């Protein structure tokens, strides 16, 4: 096998930089890295691209429940925790922007690991197409849905990073939440697993230009224009521009 052919080398370098190249395949590629400067340059180029993509994701402040969970796991009794130690832990995690880093990492992996074509993007190139991207997490903060649409496109694709339980006879409705706090508006239906695409009412630029978040609620039927969520959101996350 010729590991240094341009197409194969780019794919292997991408997988290696993402950390998704595992087992024997990773060990074989590491042997190539030790002997081929071109392979090292390819990995370095992908690491630089991924670093820039992660920076596009806004910092997310961890929920209070995260801190309580850390307390319970790290200390036998929260009442005897030394304030200085807990403050040090809080400062370290804040400096590292825990939520933002995790969101950025999963966004990078989902965008590139599952192939750009699955989320409405062009084949891999040096420049990713201008797109609106949303990463929705569940109540525990676990990345669950990746939504993406080209800036001037009228199609949105959603990729489930983990299954969503949808009661029989109900649908998982995706909503867009404007940054000015005005009413959420329906975007499309999210499947329980896998990947799905649906048409948008207008171009992404017009629909999402003033949208800061996306969210999912469980509804009895697909929402129509003017409808409002009937209950709490089960998933939510930032909607960001990648350009």
C-alpha cells in the first residue's frame, strides 16, 4: 500500500490528527511518520486546521451540576472540602474553557470524521465552505446532534452523535432561537439516530443570521410556522458561523 499517495496521505493525516486512527492502522502510520517528512507536514497541516476550527466555537460555561458532580467524585464529603482547593480546580477548568474545548473538539471530529458530504459540505479542501453549524447537547452536557447548512443553501443536515429517545407518536422538533430573545421558530425534524436532511424555508443566511442557539423539543406533530414549543427543550446548543 502506498501511504504517500496524496489522497490516502491526506485521509490518514486527518484521522491521525483527530485521534480517530486507532489500533494497527495507527501504529503503521506512525512508522510512516518517522521516515516520511511529507507525512509529518500533512499531520501538522491538519492539526493547524483543527485548531482554527475549534476557536470558532464560543466558550461555554459548565453548569452548576458539573461542579457538584466533581465535588462528589473527588471528595468524600463536600462539607469538608477546602475552599482553596475547590477554587483552584474551578480556576483551572475555567482557564481551559472546559465547555468550549469539549464543544470545539466534538465539532471538529463530527465535521471531519463523518465526512463533509454527510453534512452538506463540499469534498475536503484547504478551506471549509461558509456554513452555519450547531452542536446540541443533552441535559448532561453530552454532544448529541450536529446540524449544518451552507451559508446560502436551503438544506440542513443533522447527524446524531448519540441516539435520542423519541416517544411513539411524537417527533423531535428542531427550533432556532434568535439572539434578541424573540420567539423560537421551527426548522425541521431530527431523527432518533443516524443522519437526515431537510429543506429550509429560506437560505441559511436569512434564517440563521440573527440566531444564537438551536434547540430540540418533543412535540406531538411537526411544528408549522408560527407554532411555539409545547414544553421544555431536551437538547440545546450554540449556532455558530464558520467563516
